[in-house]
C-alpha cells in the first residue's frame, strides 16, 4: 500500500459555496472512492485513491498522460470491466452504496459516460438518442424524450429537421454533443466525461463547456481533461493525478493558485506533462 | 471498509453465482453461441474419426504397403495407392511450375508497376477467377484445352523435347500434362492475390534503398522487394499446392483415368481425388469403398500438413511486417 | 553508358514488361472462360432447358429442370443448416471467446476450410448415406453445410471483430447488457460484411460437384422431399460433359453458363455491397 497521504476532502471540510440564488448549498458526496486500487493483470494502475465527488458540481481530474485519471473514471461506472484481466480493490460508492453490489446495467443508467472520441452508433440521430431509452424499457413518448435530450445538449436546433439522417452526417463537435444527448436521455444522476473535447476545435470545445455549466444543476459532472485551462474554466473542484496516485484534490482555485504539493505546482507551471 | 476484489474473469464462485448470472441473459447468450461454436469442433473430430473408422479394412489388410503398392484392381481386391499419389504429386508439381512464375510475375506487376486503379481492377477480375467452380474449368478443359494439347502443344513438345521420356509416349490429349495445365489456371488467382498482398506490405524504403544505390527498376524489385516478401509468397505457393492436391472435378475430367504409373506426361493417369470421384458411387464391395476412404484419409493428411505450413508462413509475414512498422 | 549498364537497363525493361504480360494473361483467362461459356451456352438456354426433364440421349428437347430444382433444394438445406450455425459460432469467436477454446475453434474452422470437398463428401456419405441406405438431398445438403459453417464462422468473426470497441462501450455505458449490445449495435454495424460473407459462402458451395457425387447423386426426375437421390447443376454438368453425346454436351455448356453467371453475379453483388461502405464510419 502506498504511503502518500490521500487528500481527503470530506464534506465537512469544504467551504460551502452559494448557488445562484444566494442560499448556501450543502454538498453531498455523490460519488466516493475509498482506498481504490486498480490492476491491469499484475500492473497496478491506481494506488489507494480516496476522494469524494460532490453532487451538482463539476469535478475535473487532471494529470499527465498515463497518470491513471481515465482508468479511475472508468471504474466509476464499471466500464473498466470490459477489459480482460482487470481487478479492483477498494470501494466505489454511489450515494453510499457499493457499486459492485449493484446490477451493473442499473448502475450505468445512473452514471452515464461520454467518451474521448465521439462514438455515435451507425444509426439515425433519433435512434442514437433513443437507444438508451429503448434498451432500458422506456414506456413514455419517445420523440418527446429525444427532443428534450437534444435540447439539453444544445443540439436540437441544428438537427431538428434531420433526425432520421445518419449520425455520421454531423460534424465532429455535433457528434460529441449527440453523444452527450444520448447519455442524457436516460436521465443520469452522474455524467462522466473522458477528455470529451480532445478531438475538437476551440469553438466546438467552447460549446461543450457552456453545455456543462447548464447541466450541472441537474447532474453531477466528472470530467477528465489533459487541458489545464479547461479545468480552470469549468471545474468547481479539481483532482491532480500522477503515476496512479491522487496527489492533491481541492477547489479549482486552490489547486491552480495555491497548490500545497510540489508535484502539483510543477505540473501546473508546466515543468512536465 | 471491506476490501472487495472484483474480477472481470468469469467468477469462480459456486453454482449460486452462476445461476444468478444465468438470469442476466448474457450468460445464456454466451452458452448458446458456445454450443454453436463447438459444433465446429464436433464436425472436425467426427470427420477424422469417420475417415479413420471407415478405412479400417484396408489398413489392417495392407498396412503400409497400401502406400507403396502400385496395383489397383477392384476385381481381384488388390488396392495400392501409389499410382494416385504419383499422379497427384506430378500434376500438382507441374501445375505449380507453370503457375508460380506466371502468378508471381503478375503479382509483381500489380503491386509495383500498375497504377492503383488498374491494379485494383485487375485484382478484382483475378479474384473472380477464384470463384469459378471446378466443374466449369473441367467443362472448358474437355472441349477446348484437350484438343489444344492434343493437336498443338503436345506434338510440339514431343517434336522438340521428345528425347526425354517425360515428353515421349503416345498423345491422347487427356493426361497428366493437361490436368497440370488446368490446375495451373485454377491455382493462379490464389498465388497472384496473396503474393500481391505480401508485396504491397514491403516498405517503400526497401525499394528506394536499392534504387539509391543505382539498381535498375527490375533489380530493385527482384533483389530487394521480392526477397523481403518471400515468406508471404511461399505461403501463397503452399496454399496453391494444397488446393491443387485436393482439386477434383476439373482434374477428373481430363486426367484420363488410368490407375497406373507412366513416365510420360502425355500419358493418362489418375489422382487421389479423381479416383474417389469416379469410383466411389459404384464401388463394389466394402474393401473397395474403404480403400477409397483410406485414399481420402491420405489426401486429408497431406492437405492439412501443407495448409498448416502455408498458414505459418503467411502469419510469419504479417507478424514480421507489423513488428517492423 | 557502358555495355553492361545498357544490358541491365534492357533486361529491366524486358522483365518488367513480362510481368505485365503475366497480369494480362491472368485477366484474359477470365474473359476467355466467360466468353467461351456464353458463346457455347446461350443458344442452348431455352424454355425447354429450364423446364423440361432430361430425355434419353439421342432425343432432343430435353432439359435440366430436375437439376435446377434439385440444386435449389440442396442449397436451401445447406443454407438453413449452415448459415445460422456459422453465424452463431462467429459471434462466439468475436464477442465471447475464451482464449483457448476460441483458438481451438478457429484452428479447426481453418482446418475444415482447407479440407478437399470430396473428403467432406466421404464424411457425409458415412454419416447420412450409409444409415439412410441411399443417396439423398439431405446427404448432399449436409456435405455442403459442413463446408459452409467454417466459412461463415470466420467471415462473421472477422467483420464483427472489426467493429470498434468504443461502440460497444458506448452501448454498455448506457446500461445495455452485453447480449443486447451485440444484437442492437455490433451486428447492425457489421451487417454488410456479414451478409457479404454469407453470399460469398453460398456462391462457393453452389458450384461444388465433388461432395455431391455420392451423397445426393443424380436423378432424372425432380425429387420430392429430401430423402431421394437428387440431381444438381454441377453434377449434371459433369455427367453431361463426360458423356459421348453431342446433345448432352450442348446441355452441359448451357448449364455451365447458367451456373457461372449465377456464381459471378453473386460474387460481384457481394463485393459491391461491401464496397458501398462498411457500416461503421472512419
């Protein structure tokens, strides 16, 4: 076991921020990792990760390539299990419930994911957004739900007349927003985004970042990004990963302006990574 | 906090865990597809078993002399495989002798010289050739190739090379040489398409290195590019050989059906596949049938070995190719 | 330029031209075959040919209706048995395969693919003809199915494996179970390739005569049901071509032309489907 002290930011220590209306908001630890270790075969990719992700906030995970931030993200919805020979030790808790004890398909309905490169299905735009609904046995009016999701993803106006065209007819940025709409359709409580803008131009990136701001009231957002400026722009809280360990985790302001660890400061100032 | 170790490998837990997974539908799907996949195993094992079991009579009666005896007489109950093994080997060998230079030459053209569009178009046509049924090749061979060989090619060869016993002997049109020619035509598409792919995988740096040293276009192709692709080319040759050995219909229709060994290529002969095709339906008596099955077993083993060799060579090329890049 | 260099250049030119000749010869063969068959066969493909039963040699006006129907019966049986098994096996290999078992299955499938079709005929003979005491369409259908299964399995596996993993993850992340992901995302994504593989496989077995010679045999009449000896186009071509009668030779050409056109058509159609675009983009 590693000796690096994990920075535990429990709800008691967080300064309570205010919502837009000025009333103080109490943060619940929506997703928690407790002493999480992850192994690819014999290789240990994550060492003793412990952190709490607050509800209705945007949490960013940053760090150099290969530091384990994506690996960590993928344990949160257990999509890491699709790779053979992986092992998890420790716990991930959603609303204080161990995710390993929950049916995995139910978990993934509550914790959605958007991937690094957009991966729309070879189906129409409509069918892409409707997929999650259909697969989970949605009984209501499909087209209303699809429209609602596309609006939440700020894509509705651009695609409303071509819902039955192939998803591949959209631009890269639109496809990624389609993937976000697809993930939102099942009304997840948490949305995980794995470097969602890394393949996109600055304008498309800005659109998605604006989108995240509008979503966080209804959703808890965790975003992995290799772009520090993006983390500084969007995140309320930021965690810095290095070589499979969580070095520092705090409000974004503290991480970027006043980090306590040397490694964090080195990374922020660009001395490596 | 308890440590839970979750593994993505199938749980080694008890029946209860398995039953729980069964209800998920995923395990059911896995089992169903597994059953279908095992049908392939069952079929292969069954095939080998049948070949072995249904050839027990001649194996016990003749032992290894089955392979060395050249007497095949259903009437007297004597069965030796040598004429057929001879015929199979001779026709296939000569077929390769004709097809390999032609095929590798065409492959070189298509990979090195031809503009991409012509290369794709020609390759498309050549791959269509591979789809032509054997019986059609046979049909054409009987009515067009046989007269051609009988009236023009074989007399010419006899006139010029008749000193050698291989080109001596009476000319019928039907025989080893004609069979070899049609086999060459049938195996040509395989040699071309696989060799072409092997040649396309050769990095351009190889060719450029030779050219930079002052080699001519041909020299760089023949001395730098082709040797680099030799594993894949050999693989294609072995694959073609395996197909030639097992080719039935076209050969049956032109080989002349004579179960004896002749030195002359113009003479009629027989191959393993051809004798099975001709005699199986009306075989007289169990020993006859089972001897034909034993011939099938011999053919089976022969083609398995050569196919395995071919695949090893082709895998070696792709592995080396990807290791290089 | 030295003499040696001049020779080297000339040699280069000659050898490279020769390779071009080889390629042209190879392609020309295809057109020769096609041309010959069409030339000799098209006059003989008439209404009689398609609808009448064979007559004794010497009588004109016979046809190959029995072979056409018989081929249809045998191929139908082979397809109904072979395609589903091959498809499911391919799904297993691509999506569920455990390491050793999948390796074994793949190896055996490739092995079966390399077995000469006449040996497969022997197998079908031992397994169906002997117990049934006679030739039948079932035996022929089984022989062709045994050939179709490994072809279909490997091509299905190939196309399903080439569907990017990220598509599967996208579906799983939405809460779809593994089998639902396969059925609603992976198979649709690979459907062009899978269909192509199936068409090519069926085209391949449709032209086979060797495994049918002593399994489904021949029949001068249309066979009712699947338990009788049944005529088929490839076998008929063989029998007619090797007979001594001119009229029967003529029929062989006609049948050959029909068979070849069907097989080539299927091949070209399959390749066009595939080149229209694999369903998954980029």
